[in-house]
């Protein structure tokens, strides 16, 4: 998936989470997801804890 398409899944709004970037439509901060990934959490574990409404968002949680 092209980087531009991945970035379209991220949004920021000063009225939500103090303007921190979040996964569009989910109110889950990118910072939180990155923190889980840095701690070694797998994509599957993250998705189990924070189920997504649309399969296209699972690509936003790519783990190298």
C-alpha cells in the first residue's frame, strides 16, 4: 500500500486527543499504536485489543 494511502487513514483535530494524530474514525492515537509496536506487540494482538470496523484499516497497522 502506498505511503500516501496509509497517511489518509491518519487525521488530527485539536478537539480530539489534544490534536494528536489518530487513526481516522477510531479515536485511537497513532502514538499508542507505535508504543505497542515498540514494546513488541504483534499486529494481531493490537487488532484483538482494538478491533477495526473496516479491513482497509488493518493495513494501517502494518508491522515490518
